[in-house]
C-alpha cells in the first residue's frame, strides 16, 4: 500500500527520499519516487503543497555471511 507526501517549499527529490525511506536506503531510492510521480519529474526544487505518491519498496534481506565471517 503506497503512502503520500505533501511537499514543503524547497523540497528536493533526494531530501524527500531521505525522509520517507530513511530506514530503507534513504536518498538512494530517489528514482522510485521519480518513477511514481512522472507529472513532477521536471522539477528539481519542488513547490509547496504537491501531493506525491510514495510507493512501498522491498528491501532484500541478506542472510549469507561474507567470506571472512564464515
């Protein structure tokens, strides 16, 4: 289930990604936001009160140990 995020004046894509995905990779997931909000992808600095879709992301869980810990 996806969420929404209402922008504040001066928000940027990487800052929003850091806020909404802080526990899942942060600003590295900026492309997920851009793909979900194609109407606004031409903005670098977003104006206030735009409602963006924030899709859920699956973060893979690594269970294998690296070679030096085996």
